[in-house]
C-alpha cells in the first residue's frame, strides 16, 4: 500500500498531512506600515538575482490575522486548523527592472502555516502575534474604522519582543499600502544533511508567488508607529525604521495554487 499525503506525515489515507494539497484559500485582516530602513541593511538581505530598489531602503511591516482552508474547506469547521496570525517584513527590490518585494523575516503562530510558508519560500519561524480586532458594532471595546480609531499589534518569539506597531485611523485610503504592493519574490531553500554537502542545498531557487481571485476591502489609513527590537538569535532589527510612513488597515482574500520559478541560484 502506497503512502499518501501532500506533506509529512504521509499515511495510507493522507489525512494526517500537516499541509493539505493546494489550492489554499486565504482571507484576513491586515495592519501595514510603509517605512524606510537603512539602505545598506535593506541591500544586505536581498537574495541573489534581485537588485536594490531605486527608492533605497523602502520596506513594509505587515501584521495579519488569517483564516485559510484547502479546496474542500473542511478546516473552516475545525478552526484550529484554519486560523493563525503572522508578522513579516518585506523589502522592495527589482527583478530584471520590475518592482518586486522579498520577505527576509517572518513569524507565525501555527505549525501548518509555518510549513506551508516554507513550501512557498517564506522563511517562517514560530512566534506569538496579537492584533486589535474590530467587529462592526461601534461599542466601547470595538475601535471601528472611523476617524480616531486606534489599533495596535505585537510580535514576540521565544519569550523576546520582536516588534510593536500602532495605527490611528484618519480616514479612507485612496491607494492603500504601497510598499508591500509589488509581487513577492522569495528563495525556496532546503539544505542537505549529507556530510560534505552542507553547502550544496537540495533546493535553492528564486520563485515568484502567484495568486488569483483576489478581493480587498477599502483600506483606511493614518499615522503609524513601528518598533523593531533586538533579540538574541534574531537579525530583523537591522531593518529598523529610519523613517515611518503611513499605516493602513484592510481585509484581503486570495487563492494560491501555483508559483513561478524565476531561476535556480
């Protein structure tokens, strides 16, 4: 009897796989801050094949509260397998003259999202992420989306603070966030364990993430703050902001079932 399943663990039925086969459908609330880091730091995290963006140091910080499912949607009836939160940074770059982004640092709070991210080329690590929510009722505990509404988000990992951001809403946004708008290009990297081949990865390729059926709410924007904190065993703080732009809140949905291999590197 052959073993089945898109990811490990594989069994005779495949039901135990941590990550089900695509398509993967996503919907979630996002808090985004457009900002600028030190240009040299931004260049230092670009993978081979990407060139620095002419707007040196342009980055974005993103907190997201996601709900996701595979094609059958059964995870929606078992929400522990559907819901997760994450925090990540993107750096703007150029790929053959085209504006793109790349994600050098990202934390997530569920194992299935961690491994699903590795499959797509996101360098995910486990963390604890919290975000202010809105429920559309206009009561005291619900900030809403009107002028003066306040949002916050934090990320910690291994008991150490990673990041904190705040947003004070001023009104609807005409364009929405810009620094995380270009397509994401990441590196899928899977190393070897064989002695003498540690520097010869099994997979090392530059990939462009593809999505379809995208839908988005109208974004609101306002004044934002962003802090990235040094932590033992982490390096994200090299991308700490030297200038903070606007902050945004929006709801986004899309489907992923493909990616483009740009080049072997």
